[in-house]
């Protein structure tokens, strides 16, 4: 089956609308398995105007997964049969009053043995929702934490990449392995200005045969 056909089937599985075949294209394309599920979920939630509700469900679930090992282990436990896990998650989704599209996602993931990908799917859906609001997700890694002045200066520089109706959503992380400089990911652009990458470049040149 072609990729487009798989996406249509997946969107139909997640959809709560009778117009499941009419896909709603997300504002940004996210690739990979996680991206396919996230795009299908976006299409399904769009039809019932439930995007905000689904995003809230997923953020709450992700926080639970990261803070409660029991929840994380339950979702990833390979010893529990898929149909049992799917039934249990459907029941849980109803009890905590998740949106129907969120519940469908969990059920489909359980049936397909993909619950281990849930965290990545949630991240992919968050990227789509950020684009829906005109936000451009940017991640900056530096060897040392940025102070307020450095962060403000960086934000101003990154705004040059934005369109007039867009805003930046900046996440700063620390990676001491970079030694110095920074690595910037903004939208689909990636720039490595770290000292570590320069050292590797020169090391490769020196090591190459003359």
C-alpha cells in the first residue's frame, strides 16, 4: 500500500467524523511514523473542532508519562496483549474524559503495537499545533546556560527567519559536549556553530590521506 493510502486508513481509524476520507492537511508536514500519526490525529481533531482539547489531553498525558514510571511502564509493557491494552486504554480515556480523538489515538496505537512511540507522536503533534498558531519552534543548544541578555539577543536574531505573522517559541538546552558555540534548529533549518563540530571538521581533514 502506498504511503498516501496508509495515511488515509490511519486518518479514518482516528476520525470521529463520517467525513473521514476528507483529509485536513496540517499547516506543517511532520515526517516519520510519529509524523504520520500526528498528521492523522490533526486531521481527525480538526473535523470536530477539537484541536485544543486534544492538545490539552496529550500534554497532560505526556507529563504523566514523564513523572510517573507506573504510567510509562504500563504503556510500554510488551507482555500485555494488544487487545487487552487497547480495551484498558479505551476505558481509561472514557473515565478521565479525554476527547474522542485522543481516545481513538490511544486505542489504535495499542492495537498496532505502537504505544512506545507515543511520546514522539505527542511531540510531533505539538509541532503541528505550534505552526497552527503561527509559532515557529526553535531549539538552541549551548555548552553553558544562556543569560537573559544572551537569550534576548538570540531571539532578536532568529526573528529574521520569521514571516510577519509568526512568533518564535524558543527552547534553550545545555550540552557541555559542544565545548562552545551553539547548535540551532529553527523550523526545518539546522545550523551547527559549535566548537565541537569545528574540531571534528579539522580532525577529519588532518586524518584524511594526502
